[in-house]
């Protein structure tokens, strides 16, 4: 995750070591103020954007966890499918044998 700090009126995003900086908040505030937005409003916009980024980005660990869960789910589905195919085939064989005995 990352955190938002204010030092000498400058907002800085501090990221965990594994992520590196994702969003340069200082540059974003500077660009917004250069475009004519008052600094307090620019800082508020950037804070909101940072909040959105912090709560909506997946980390590599999140993606790996999802990948493992998906693989496990596929394994369970595959096992169930094999059970149904084998069971259905055994049922068909039993029906064929019963039909042949009637002939």
C-alpha cells in the first residue's frame, strides 16, 4: 500500500518498497495549478485520486493469489467433470448390457 504525507505544503505518495512510485502527487498538483486550478482544490483532487489508486490497484501478490484460487477452482471443476463423464458412461454401458440381455 502507499501512504499520503504532507511536508512543507507538498503532498507526497510514499509507496512500499516492492511497488515503487505509482503516482507523483507533487507533479500532479503542480500541473493542475499551472492549468489555473487553485492549489487547495488541486491538492484535494490529487488526494482523491491517490485514495482511488490506493484502494483499487491490485498488487502482484493479489494477482498471484487470484491465479492460485482460479487454478484450484479449475482443478475442482475438472475432477467433478471427470466424475460425471465416467458415471454417465457407466450408466450407458449398463443400459446397453441390459438391452442386449432383453434381445
